[in-house]
């Protein structure tokens, strides 16, 4: 689909056109050119766009247009009355919320009296409450903290005209689906809803059906797109010492302008940042357990160029947009394959080239296969002279769709050379009939009330006897006598029958006095 890439063709307000020109933006990206016009027209949008495609401006610009339209109509709000925001943007992380807030401030610099507030975790409540009670045009928030203010009555969302869900799939992965539904229920039903997600399958698609009215679908890019300006490399490592040696070698090369190193846990991020700092690197950690003030100072140092290496976790790095990041290094692999795409998207921004390096051991081969299957691309394997792995490279079989169990090419299939295939209700039953395949008179059919006795099979240690019909009387009297009362009422433990005249019940202990000094 062809589109005009100039902002002038979008018929924006003069204030916004001037602000975009001041920020150095003359050409619109594809997602901006396709999403801004219908968003300004009031349509609900489902936008699938990859990271780094300029999607933030595609909803911030329509939000600012809505604010300008309200100002032009002469709408006035009573003083002393809390009306709440006109536009509400929900983001999964504090960093992404801060990025959206910065974009709203930059693009709205010529919007007179623009009021933008950010409500995120890690920030003192009094400052946020003050912002929520005052005049407000655009509110950017993370779902958890906004729900806190909503339940306490400090946040008012009755005047929201536009609701934006940025990176909705990530918010759902973080468990915010109920929070999002609650927040949406406090907004007017006639609002406009814009939803941005890497995929609309599963929960994301169902949430879109619940919150949107006849949405327009815009697919700009997907996870299968090749990152033409990002070179990807895979280094196999033998152990932790080998991994550290490879990392040290990469960070000492002259091509590294700034590097973003990803770890799997917060503890690893702190440990690795301290290790690199001890080696003389300008390094710092960034993760969700850090106070917001420290996180802001770390990001500012990264943007100023004071930091050369940032060691971060997946959640903390979402929303980082620093064009000078030349290298992304996966020191620890992500938990989900789609997080790999978001990781490498932190480099190669603003038209620059980037390098994404993954350090993996043999135990990571399964995740490497999942990543390659998700992106439909193979990560080229590379080596560094003098640091080659001593262990052989793991066999990377092509990923197979779930539910299929075809044998590898060139290898004979088991069970008579017939591959596994779903059959009937048993998806794991081999073709051609097998002892595990259900058939008339199931091999595992219960017999005589014993659900664990296979028909025709001999139980371990049991005497061989002819099969009996299910309604036959029990062969041994204790089968009923020990576990049933005469009336038929069952109980777990029945007292033994008396052995003879004068016998005492089972467990009877006479309470007779013992001679002094006799042990009990």
C-alpha cells in the first residue's frame, strides 16, 4: 500500500506541524501515515507495529489534535471541579510511560497551556495526587498505580475522550488484564480506543473485542520482518567463564559506542554491572527494583553519553530510545521469544546500523530454536579467534509446529516406521494401531471396580485367575466385610471382630495401676 510520507499531507494543525519541524521530523513513518488520519477522525484502531517504527507519535499527535479541537470550540472547565484527563494512555512500564510523556511535551510545545501528567510506580503519592486534582489534558499511567488512585477516589476518568493502550500485549503478559478492564469501565462508553500490540492473538484479541467498536485494523510490521539495519550474531559458550571472556572482548572493541546488555534477573544485572565497573567500564544497572529517582538518573546518564554500558532486564529496558546504542548483547536469554525482538530493537534506531549479539550455552538451545521459529529467521553463528568454544555446536533442528511429531529427516521412525500423528481423541496415539491407542474394550478399561487393573494384564504379585463379570459377588468375604457395615454404610476403618469370648476390642488398653518403679 502506497502512502504519502510527508506530515504536510496529514492536514495537521499549524501548531503541531511547527512542533514536528522543530523536533526535526519532516517525513512520517508508515505507521504514522496510516494511523494518524483515522485516529483524528475518531475511529477505534487496532495497530500491529514493531518497536522503533514511530508508533508513539501515531497516537500522541491525534491526542494533541483532540486537545486543540476542544480549545478551539471554546470549551471551559469550572474552576475547583476535578474533571480528569481528556486523553488517557496506559503503558506497561515506567520507562515507556516517561517516553510517551516526553513525546507529548515535545510535539505539544506550541499547544498553549498543555497539561500532561505521569502516574507511575516508584514516585511519591502526594505529587501524583496533586497532578490528578488539577487541570489535566493528557494522563500517561501504568495500570497498577492508576488503579491505586482510582480505588482511593483520587483519579477521575469520567471525561476521558480517548483511551490508548500502548504495548497491550506486554501489559497482558505482566498480568494487568483485570486492571485494564477496571480502568476502562470507569471511562465513558462513547470514548475512542486505540490499541497497539505486537500481536492480537489470544488475550489481546479478546480484550480488543471487549473494549472497541468496529475497530480499523492496521498491520504495519510484524515479528517476522527482517531487521535490515541490525546484524545478528550467535556465540556458543562453554561455561560462565567463557561467556564473560566473550563479553569482555566485545565491549573492548572500538565499534562499541554504547552497549545495552540484557540479563535474565535483577540480581544478575547488579552483579554484572558491578563487575564491568570494576574493570573500568562506565557501567550501571537498570531494573524494576530500583527507586524511580535512581532509574531516571541512570537513563539521563545514558542519553548524555556518560554511560557506555547499561545492564538491564527486559521490563526495565522497554521504552528506551537512545539512538547511540550501537550494540545489544543478550548475556542472559529472554523468557519469551517475542522479548528477543524487543531487545534487539533497542539498537539500529534513527536510521543507524546496530549489532545484536547473543551468548548462549547448550542449555539455551531450546530457546534459540523458539526465537528462530518465532522470527522465521536463523541467527548466524559466529566465533572470535582465540575464544572459540571447545564443545561441539548443538544440533539446531528446525522448529516444528506444536502438535506434530514427525521424525527428523533421514532418521527411521519408531513403531514400525510410522510417524506420530493425532488419531481420534488421542493426539499422542501412533498411526497403525498400538497398545496405547483406544479401541473397543479399552486396554485400560476398569474391571470389577478396580480402575487400575488393566484388562487381560497380570498385576505384579497377583495370582492368575479367570476374569469375572462386574456384577459377580466378591470372592473374598473381607472385601466387603472390612469396609462396610451391615447396613451398607461405608467407613474408612472398621473395628475388628472379637476373636472369641472375653476378647477385647482392637486397641483396648486397660487402665490398671502399675507397681511403683515399673517403667511405662
